[in-house]
């Protein structure tokens, strides 16, 4: 490789990405990640570590947003929070409103009873960016392979990002004040927060997840506290790029590029290596993966003309990266609605149709969003009409979610001593299903027409697991069987 020309030394520069509208190579990284997510959701066996690709989105978001905030602080001496939040709203909300409304209207008609029961709550939690905490409290497993999953399950990532966007600018202002504007001190403060988040992640895994009879890391996967380290790593990198000497970076550009290439290989190894049962991923492995993403970003930023960066800047890849937000929003509901049971298609045909429909809707969504993002639509409508449209958008979407789900019976946790609800069949063979949302969904996999001699009953308890020997869990205790049915006395929530 031929090294780039060294330029004069400068201090306190904002990252290169913050100085330009887009960096194609980073769109390329984003594209590969969203493709990995879709493949994982199509069949986890094809790419066992595909669930880690969300780390890429978080690191990039932290890096990009912090770069923009630092640019504004360097130019004006402060950060305009109102303008920042307006820009985020124009970028994220239009497509979100359309997807939530469409998914609710379709889901209310074609989903199974168990999935419809949570549709309203999941849709509203998505709109108000608290979906990740709803799934934690409801015991919604991200990794469950049985039952009918929520078409909003993937929205937990948007919830975490929006929570970050809401809090981080204020946090950054506080750190800048405490550090008297010294970027090295700001980065050090962010590193402390990164370490704390990683410690929380490891502690929750060892104290709550590992003791489970069948460990399910969904609590760590969904948690804002356990995911913060990824966003903050990107933020710390953006800060560090402003005080690292440009001459030093340029002089070592070739070495950094090779490190970036090696890190890219490490990223791919993670995709095809560990799965959700690999404990080491949640005991530091996820942080290591995010650091690899940071090294890839550094390689691209210090030498955007390298072969590595140009490979990631290939136009078809960049195009997918530009559509990645819409692709992510649409792909999971499409995967849920179009499954083998409903279509009867084989796995390959189903994958092709799913991907084509996802990219098609994402493309339409992208061109629908552009006039709003660039404020061309606002200029066309005028200030008064624009304010009216924004004021009505959220209430109208909420109304669609509520009205579309009227008459759907919500799922509630079983009460102490309550009789199990019969879900299907009236035969002599009885099956009692006791569990959380996964168990509840499993109970509906026995349609009466196919199992006329079976009576299936179910009790649902958020995050419930049967207590193991020596366990203090009281999620479901005092179970007993009678000639006609079983009863369940849930005594509390499991860790």
C-alpha cells in the first residue's frame, strides 16, 4: 500500500466524518451489518453470531453523533439541544410512524392469538422508545425459537439509541464543563462509563443469567445499561480523534489500515463463531467486538483512499448502507408475517421474497423520508402546516395502534391459585404449559383441528422458569394437578 501524504499538525479537529455529509466506507460497514442481521433472523444456524451485528450500529451511532456534537461545540462554543433533537426527529420518526401503523394493522389480522395479545403494548412501547424495557419486564426472549414472536421485537435497538440521543448530549456538555474543554479528560470520563457498563453486563450475566436452568441472555441483550458501553465506545473514539495528532495518524496510516483489515476479519469471525449460549461473549467478548469496530473506523478515517476503504465504498454496498434504517425497520415484521407456515414456501424462496420485499419497501420509505429530512417538505408546506403535521403525527399513529387492536384480549400474568386458561381442544390428553411469553406462544402451536384429542392449558408469568433444585425462584410454585385441569400459583418474578 502507498501511504497518504502527511499534512500539517492540527489539534482539536473534529472527526473527518463529522465534517462531511457521508463517509461511503462507513455506509459499507453498516450495510454488511444489516445484511448479517437479516441472515441471522432468517436462520441463526447460517450465521450464529449475527446477533452481534447490532453492536456495529451502536458504535457507529455513538461515533457519528458525538462527532456532530463536537463539531457544533467547536464552531459555536455550545450545543443547540433543540436543533439536535429536531434533526433526530426528522431523521427517525417519519419511517417509524409508517412502520408501526402498517405492522399493527396487518398484525391484528394475521398473527396468532398469542402474538396479537401483545401487539398494542409492543406498538406503543415502540412509539415511545421504551420497547427494550418492556421486553425485559415481559420476559420476551430475543433468542426464542418457538412461538409466534412480536413483529416489534427488533425495535429494542431504536429504543436504546433514542434513549442515548436524549441523554448523551447533556452528558457530553457536563463532561466538557468538568474537563474545561480538554478533550483527553472528556475521553477519560467516557472510558470510566464504558468500564462501568461492561462490569454491569458481566455482573448480570454471572448473578442472574448463568444460574438459570437454560441461560437466556436477553436481559443483557435488551438492556440500556448493558449496551451503553457500545455507544460510549463510539463516542470516546470520536473525542479521541480530535486530540490525536493528525500527523501521527497519517504517518501510521498504513499500519492502522492493516490493523483495520485484521479487525474486519475478526468481525467476520465473531459473526460465524459464538452464538447466544457463549458465555464469554457477555463477559467481555461483546466489548472486544465493539473495539474491533472502532479499529475499522480508525482505518477508514485516517486513510479513506485505501483499498480497504474503497472496497467498503463499493456503490451497491453503500446503497444498502444508505437504506439500512428502512431495511432494519421493515425486515423483521416481514419475516414474522411471511413464514413457512403461512406461505408454504421452501426456505430459499421465502428468503428471496423476504429480502426483495424488505429492500423494496425500504427504498420507497427512503425517498418518502428525504423531503422531510432535508426540510424541503417543510418549506413547501410552510411553517404553520408543518407544525400542524408534526403535532398530529404521533397522536394519529397512537390512535391507529389502539383502534386496530380493539377487542383483542391482552395477556396477563397468572394470579396466585388461578385456574389455567384452556387454549385449544377438549380431549382426554392434557398438556399444561407454564411459562413466560415463549411458553404462552408455544401453547398455541397445538391447533384443535390438528390435535382433536388434546386439551392444552396455559398459565403465563413474565420471565417465568420452573424453579430448579436449590433455586430461590418462586416464579411458579405450588403446582398441582386435578382430574380436569392444573392450577398454578405464581409467587413472584424470577431474576
